[in-house]
C-alpha cells in the first residue's frame, strides 16, 4: 500500500517526461446551471475539460452522468490521474435500491480514503499540490434523485484541512433535501451569467414556462459564459431534464452521454 501511494503521488506531482503527461493531470474548469421549476429540474453543463500537468490539453467529455434514475455531476478538481476519478466513484456507489443519503455516504467514504494519498502527494511536491487544489478545495459534487414522491438534491462540498498531528484531513459539507437553496444554482465561474441576470434585473429562467424555452435559455446563458472563458470551458452544451415523477430526458446530448458518464 505504501508503494502504491508513493507511485501514484509521484506520477501526479513530480516532473516526468512528456510521454507520461496524460497520467499526471488534475482536471477542472466547469460551468453548470441547475434550475428547479414547476416542470421539474433542468441541468445544463459545458463539456470542455482542462487537464493541467507537464502538458495542458483540452477536449470534450461528458461532465454529467445518469445511472439508475440519478443525475450527477462535479465541479472543481473532479479527477487526478491516476489517483482518483470522482465520476467513477459515483458510478460505483449508485444503485436503484439505495437512498440518496446512502449513496452520498458511500461516495463520501471513497473520497475520505484519498486523504493519505493526497497527504503524501503534498509532502513530495507542496507547490504543485497547492497549485492544483486551490483554497483547500477538492471538488463539489451534486446528486439529484427522485424518491418518496419528490425530487431530492444532495449538494456535496469536499475540502481539505492541514493538521500538524494528522496531516491532510478531508471534510465534507452536505445539503440534502427536496429544495435547492435557491431556484437557480450556478456552479463554477459564472460572472457573465450573473451580469446578464443583473442586466435583465431578474432571473431570466424564472420567466420561462415551457420545456423548449427553458432549454434554449439555459443554452444561451451557458454560451455567454463560455465566450468569456473559452480556455477553460466550452461546447458542446449538455442539458438534461428530470420530470416531477423522476423520468429523465436529454434535451441536448451531442456527445452523447448515455447511459452513464463517458470519460
């Protein structure tokens, strides 16, 4: 186990030949919208991934997944090859017979087990670690599931703290319930979207009453943000809809992203 920890840390955070650059990456950069209306829940997200390491490269991937009636996506450093991939964690714990609370707990257990590996990575190369995981943030992850005759949300934030005694310790903060903190949640750097809403003096999504118009407005807002920061986020835009009875439909799915995450 110690050998595997050291090997993984070295692959991620030390300087190695460029042939191995794709194994030495931290993945981040996402813009997403979650909107709750009387028609259900709509999620829109970009598809460009930026990998930082010896080399930088970008390309489209599915950043939103569905499995067994659950919608899930992440924002932040959602993967660090070859140490972890939060989407793989989600795929491994989601099961139709599990409650959302249980899914979140199993997912969190996988994340907590990263602590000794990341602690060793930080010890080996603290500057690289701190540049990859800024402001003590690992990543945020959202699960949406229909259960008990309602749509429930689990908003998970994973952070790390440094202790002189224990080293790196991972903590989580979870908001789980049938209501979002506000009808429209924005993830990632969303300054262009916020400016547009301030210009309109309202949440433009709140004025839209049909599925097709909601799809088009989410697409328009995400496109505004992508144009502001094309080096980190980009098309195609993926949009998914969970009806109030839990049925899931893709409104935009160009990659495509079915049946589960495509990474």
